[in-house]
């Protein structure tokens, strides 16, 4: 059982498994009601002064609070990450510039830094796989890989098996068809594309699984920083396509993880 002890030595509940164990203990008479209340006392959030860390989120939504690195100071990111890690749950930090990533490395020992995804992760010991099937992350071109990797890393840290199928855009459709078996065997697919944003429609026309489309800001002037791809995906002629915001690989990975849950 994963747990954390507060400054007063009280074991603090952090996730559904721990709460279930506590309630069963109360039911069996092994844990006093007062003791159970003490263990729940720290549940809602931790006030760091500059931030209120939502430790209740793992119980409420099935995954701890995710740290958006963009716009935050390095010291603040590190403090929030350490506060979450103390609870022995998986930690995900997104949107880290290379400079911030380098500054965080000596502050966050044991974290894995994913430079292409612009993310950092820490995995709790024995964190179980929660996904029912494999999530396929598909991207059109190599310029779309940073967004695709953000989706892939998010899906992985949330307990899913992930397969990557990269550089298979519609300009060379035979490349995509060469991965037909992977596409059809996946439980669901995240499809990332910039330019004209056609790839999710093509993929959705080949499979009978949900497709989460991610427009990227990759493209020339008339792509309007991803707006053209976004509109194309919203107007897909293929059924079963759901669209997230421009460059939002994290949102796609999170949504895919919820769909893929047991």
C-alpha cells in the first residue's frame, strides 16, 4: 500500500485503494473511527504558500495533480513536484523548456526527463498498469513529434501501454498502411497532425476504435498556427473523431487514459 506520513506521523490517504483499505479496516473493527478521521484530515490539499497542491485529485479523478511547467519558476515547480512525490504517487510535469529542464535535474533526483515531450516524470514503485488495451500514438510528420511525445508520455505515466507510429502523414499514405495491423489492434488512437490536418480522418476511416485528433501549430502561413488543422479535424467526414486543442498532447493523453481505464 502506498502511503505518506504527515509531520505528526499520521498516515495520510492518497488514493482509492488506500481509502478502500481504511474503510474495510473500520468495518472490521481494526481501525477506530477517530483514527480514520485523523488519516483523512490532510486529504483535501496542501498549502505551500505560493500554491495549494490538490492531493484529493488522485482519489477524485484517478490521477494526481499534473504540474504545468510553463509560466512557473524552477524553484516552485520543484517544490510542488516534491510535495506530490512524498505521497508515493506518479508525478507528471508538462511544458518544460530545455533551460528549465536542465535547472530541475539537480533539484529533482530520480525524475526522468523527456526532452522531446518537454516533460518530466517520476513513477511510484510498483505503479500498476490501469489501461485495458494499447493506446497507439500516431503522428503525421517528424515536426509533430514533440506534441505526439507529450501525448505518449502522459498516457504512459497514467498507466497505459503505448505504441508509437510516427512520420506516416498523408503525403506518403503507403507509410501509414504499412502499420495497418498496429492501428486496428489498438484500443484507441491519438492522431497528431499539422498542415492541413487530414491524417485523423484517414485513420478513423480505417479503424473501428475511437480517434482523438490533435492539431499542431506546424505549417506555413495559411495554416494560421494550427487553426487550419483544428478546423479540418472538427469537420472530419469520418465518424468517431474527437478533437482537442491545438498542440494539446497532454489533453489527448489524459482523455485517452480515461477511456482506456478498467
